[in-house]
C-alpha cells in the first residue's frame, strides 16, 4: 500500500515505520530538525519490543511531492488540524482514507468538510511514544495498538485492507464497529492522564500511589464519562474501573504527551482535552469541576514559552 504519515511524529512515524519495514511505500511529512535527521540518517525506532532502523526513508515537508496515497495516518497536533488538512489535499484521491489518530473527540468532524466525509475515518492509537531526538522515536509502553473505522459505521473495503496489512506487519490493529465510542473511550483515559500528569508535573505512578491524587485522576475520567453519556455516546459507567486498572498496569513513569510538551516549553492541547470537557459540561449541564480546575491551572501555558 502507499501510505503517508502526516505528521511523522511519535505516532505516525512508529506505525509508518513498521509498515515500511513490511514492504509498504511510506512517505513521512516532517519539518525542521526532524525532517533533516530523517533525510540524513533515516528513521530509528527504539522500542521495548525491539528496535528498528530504516536507513532510507521518503521524507518531505511538501505533500505535493507525494501525490495521492491509499492511507494517510493523520496525527498532527489539534491546533494544526485545518491547516494540515488543506496541505494534505494533494495526497487525497477518491479512494484515499485519511485516518485521524489525533487526540480529542472532534477531529473527524473538523476534517470532513475539507477532505470529504467519505475520505475521513476515525482512529484511536494506544501507545506511549515520543520523539526522543530528531529522527528517533522512543516507544516505552508494552502496548502499541491502533483502531480505525467510519463514524457512520458503514463497511469500508479500503479500511479493511489497511487493517489486514497492518496486522500482517505485526501491528496490533483493529477495524472498530463503533469508532465514535472507541474515540470517547480513549478520550476518557487521555483526559485523566493529561490532566493529572500535566497539573501535577508528575508521571502517573506517584499519582496513583497517593490516595488524594488518585481520587483526582479518577474524577477527571468520571467527568468525561458523564459528559459523553450526556451526548448520547454508549459509554458504560463501569468503564471507569477498567481505566483505573489500565492505569495501575501502565509503566509508573508514563506521562501524557501534554506533559512532555509542557516540560519542553511547547504549545499544549489543553483546550481540546480538559478545556473541551469543561466546555461540553457547560453546554450539556454536566458538572466538571476537576477538568475546569485543570484547564484553569494550565490555560496560561497553552501557547508555550514563546507566547504565554
């Protein structure tokens, strides 16, 4: 298959790299130092499941040089969604599927008017990975899973073919029956992880070990479930305990990408995480005091050091 990773960050590069290793034609859309490193030394993935080095990769900052592809792994930061979608247009043909592996719960709705509702699919990636250095992806979690599917839940031959190709490449991939529920389920843990680790400037292990901070982490996730159910999403209230067990089984040093960005002085996605939960709570009449507190604590940092 012909695949484009846009952008070739921690998620796009990880899954794109293993697809290339399995023989697929992968293009990496990157910028600045990361792009330079990919062109010079190729892509390096350092993983708990084994390392991978692809000495030669097709890396560019211009999607026009790539042309139409079968699959776009769309994983840009949420503030870049519309801008990146416009740039991605040369890679999207009638049969292309753009799978958004972004955080948040509204990426499909934001992409569809730009790239076409039939071309855009929802996705969820469960993986702890960061750009450890330009050209180097560090994967630290035992899990590295992706799900995808159409929001309208219709069968899709292109997505089915991609999922099978990913499985053949050794990737834990699933074609979801209800990707809307799946993205909300991911959102539950993501909001808890980003809110707790970001507000407390701590990895997850110490947060879960203390009864007070553990309860706060639980409250963040409980509010997401309440908001999602108020929107009509089929979330089981018992899913909260499932996510608590998931957190307990995760590496003690696990941090949300938001905290990594915060520590580096980068822009953060707080408006689409705790901020989104608080906004939906106001709209739907659902109390969200924990998420509102996180948003207030981190709001002044959302643009990074260059523009606080």
